[in-house]
């Protein structure tokens, strides 16, 4: 399937809630959770994504770059590697999850190449990231002449740039989902921002490319 056909498929792709879809895809699988420590610092929280995956996966390991976080997770009984330890482990996984990680890295192509080497022959890589074209970015500029972005992000990605990155990494498109906002109207403070949230949702219903986040699934 060429890129234009893939993108036409993406425009009509299903919508999903991120955590529920990840747990569905990880159920009964061997999973490597990349950047697991950065998802949350309350490792006892049952709502922490890594804990939710642990409840459904056949086998779960994590990998992270923060030595202190690795040490803290190991003290809690989690199986977690540094990247160097992972290379020596010889392990392969049916699912490699990158939940809102790729937008933080220096070189996303090399990052994907490195981790794809740990996939089994039939394995899948699940990548989630904020959408560069999310309507909230535009409405925030209109209202505040500003937008909110994590200062640790190095890239803003859209489905088309993700297609190019994964192709350069030698990976093959398998599936795609638009992801709902990670917070709800009840989490928004102030009448003005609640109205903006509702307006954003209306635009998302009209055009899928306005969705705030997306999930890209690729194969080796």
C-alpha cells in the first residue's frame, strides 16, 4: 500500500481511548514498555499504564534511561532494563510499546531501528504521540497567542511525518487509531476553557486530522 492510500485509510480510521486500546493489544502478549518510568511517578497507582499492562500481558518488561527510576521500579518488584542491559538480555517481544515517547528523542529513525530489533518475527510496535495538527493548538493560539507543549519534546509529529519516519526505519505500516484527549471536560478549569474544550471536540468530529493524539502500529 502506498503512502497516499495509507493516509486515506488513516483519515477514516477508528477512534479509541489510549489505555483501553493498549491493554487490548497487549493482552496475552510478551511486552516491552519503552520509557515506562516516565509515565508516572506513583508506581503503586493501579491506574499507571505500566500496571494496567501488567494486569493483561503474558510477560512484561520495561526499559528506561533514568538510573534512579530503574532502581525505584526494581525495588517495587518490576522487571526493568537500561538500554545496554536490554541489548545483553537477548529477549524478543511480541509487542513493543512506545507510549508518548518518540516526541522526546534526538533521532526517531535510529530510535525505532534500535527497538525494532527486539521484535519477534510477527511482533508489532505500538507508537502513540500527540498530533501536531490537533485543533487545540490552533484554538490556543487564537485565544492566548500561545500553545502548550512539553518543553522536553523535540518533535511534533503528524500521521504523514510518522509514515516517513517509520518507513526510513525499515518498518511496515499495519494499523492506525485516532486517540481521544487524555483528559475530560470535568478536568478543565474555568468557563472559557471549558467552552474551548467543547469547540475542539466539535472540530474533531468534523475532521479526524484535528484529533489530539494518534496511535501508529508497525511491523518489521
